[in-house]
């Protein structure tokens, strides 16, 4: 039986290649640990997840980063072979994932403050 994949379950992740530290992988997955194992099984060395952020828009964010980092793309092999980039890609990828994470938490805080204000608690 096929389950419908919920967008809210997807994570955008960054993985480093070990021992070849000068490349990183940017992708999406519902289960980052399982994805790291699948990638590691298909390459020499292994993929080490360093960051993963859940987002409804994981696919769109991943595609935006891939488009903007195209000039740093590395021809590689194995699972997800088109998603590897030279390490300077982290200069865009890490702040992007931090912004995605922070913006979601800011929205939760604003919603909580609005609710508190509406109930005259503050």
C-alpha cells in the first residue's frame, strides 16, 4: 500500500562527504538518517548529515539552492549524484536553512503573542 507523502514531513538536509571533506550534498528526505545510509551505501566513504530542517517548502528551497549553486555543482557518482557541491556552497546553504528554521519559530512566537493578547493575558 502506498502512503501519501506529506510535505510537512520533508526535511531539507546538508551532508558532508567523509573522507573527501571538500564536497557537500544538499537534498530532501522524509528520513535523513535513512537517506544518509542509502547515499553512503552507494559511494566510497560515507555521507555525514550536518544539518536538517523540516519545512513544507523543502522541495522548493532545495531547488532554489540547486539553481543558485549550479556553478559549484560537482560531477559525482552514487545515489543523489547531481546534488553534490563544492564546500563553498555551505556559505549559502547553512544561512538559508537557519532562516527557514528561525522563520518558523518566529511565526509560532507571534501567533502565541497574538493569542495571549486576544485573551487579555498580556
